[in-house]
C-alpha cells in the first residue's frame, strides 16, 4: 500500500490547482529566505524567529515526505475537493524568492487529472471523515482509506474513474453545517460582547470534558481565565494553571493586541508555564496568525523554553458550542435541561 499525506494549501485555489497540474505542490509558511535545506544546516540557536516558525510548521516536507509517497492537496476551506499526486525526485524544493509566501514545493506526478469532489459518490463517508480532520498536514493511516485512495488513483490512471455525481444530501448537509456555524458565531458575538465573552468562555470550558476552570478573575496579569487540562486516558492532571485570553471582535482581525496579552500571560505566569490559550471571535487574517507564530518563537528564544500559543478560532468555538448543546439534548429526556447546561 502507498503512504498518503494530506496537505492543506490555502491560497488562490485556482493557482494551487494550476501549479499542481504542472507538477508542483505549493505549501505556505515560506517567505523568501526560508529554504528548509538551508535552515536545517544552521545551529538551532542561530535560527531567527521567522526561521523557527517555518521549520516548526514545514519540516515534515523535508523529514517525512519522500519520493514515492503520495500527497492529497486541499486547496480551499472548507474542504470541498482534493487532488492526489505522487512525490518524485528530488522531492522538496524551494522556489525563487519572488513570492511573499508559498515558496516551498514538492515535485509531484499528478495522479488525478482534475480535483475530486469530497462529496462524490466515488468517495465513501469513511474516507471523507479521514480527510476532514483539522491540521495543516497529517498522514492518512487507516488501512481501508488507503486502499480506497489506491483504487481512486488506479481508476484515474486507467481513465475509468467515474465520480458518479455528487451526494446531494451530503453536499446539502455540509452547506447547512457551514451556515449553522456562521449563525452560532454571529449570535455569540451579539449576545456575549466584550467582557461578557469571558463568562461565555468560562461556561463553555466548564461543559467540556477534560477541561476545568480554576479561576476567572481580572488580576491585571493578562489572563481572563486559568484552566487545567486532564489526561483523558489516565484522568490525571496533564497541565496546570494555563492562562486563557478571551477576545470578541467584529470583522477582520489583524491587530497584535491579543498577541500582546498572550505574551503578558506568559511573563506573569510561573517559570514553568509554556502554554497560553486564546479564544477569539472574528475573521483571523494571515497577518494576525503570523503575529501569533512569530511572537511565540521570539518569546521562546528570550525565555529559553518552548512557548506555545494555541488559538481557538470562531469556527472551532462554534463546533464546541454545537457539541455541548447536542450532548445536553441527548442526555436529557425530552431535550430540555441538562446536568451541565451550555452557556
């Protein structure tokens, strides 16, 4: 069986597909001057913050993916279609620094002549599930899905791939789910503005398994909540005293203020704190996400320990809220009331 990696490559979908057709899988986190082969040859303590961000999020292109492996490319969010290609020698390369981003590339032999709709009747529900996980990249490992992907490739190569149309019901469900998430986000933003949003996040965390809110007090130290994470396998404390920031914005978010507050959280926490969380409503721009990643790397260098800022964006907040509501309805006869009511 082949080895498959899924890559999320979100830029101009038409350009990503066009580049794929010419044998290049493009990947982000790659401004000019961040060739992974050059970064790898540097001592770790000589990495700039930008090089650390690049290496952290893209080193798999150099260290895990090899010629002969197969990659699935998702060119847009939410996932609607995917491409399959086989990595060929030399594998990884770095484009001339003419682009602001997406200079990393893998040389591939396209195995699908055009993108495959994820809701095609040729794609099983199990395979769709395995291709719809979060993450900018991961290996697809369930054996049935690998076998199904191999069959799709074989059919595409022999020109016998018949997509058989779209599962209209599933396509409609996807669109409905997207609309529901948007409606949830809009209502949360309206009903829980500014400091009220902290109470919403506290209540939401208290309804989640393996998360405990220890404190919600404004102490002028940068955090809105302090939480504890529980190991779901052993039911023991996994991480203690994690600072949490809660931000409710309208429209595009490119301000560094939440990042400044995350830094304050770390600086005002104990010396062994390595993680801070940010619950945030708003449309996060690429610039904002780069603020987050560069700041955590800069802080890691200064403090001499790995600092991680985890962002729980509005889409994920909507998913968590929907899960909590669904669980409450399932657990309560007649669908009303719950032991731990959602916020």
